[in-house]
């Protein structure tokens, strides 16, 4: 299942790498693409992933998931 989330606080390619790394730490997520200009990330789930876990990982990296 492909999902898209909006992320605030990204301003450069370092931010993109940090967000990508945060996603890679979550079991069940693959094919992460972070779009700096749109402030979004898309990813595929190969099994159900709790969105609260996603939000916590992104926030731990220093960014904010926008509902």
C-alpha cells in the first residue's frame, strides 16, 4: 500500500536524508521518496505500519508530520 504524508521543517537535502533515514528505521516500510519542494514523503508498506510510529520517528528526527 502506498501512502503519502506531509512533513514540515525540511529545508535542504540534509533534511531529506534525515527523514529518509527515519523511515528506513521502521520495519515494514520500503520505497521511501522524500520530496523537499512539496514537503511530502511517499512510501510503500509491505505490512500494516502504525502511523503513530511513523510520526514519532519523523518527530525524533526533528520534523513534524502534518495531519
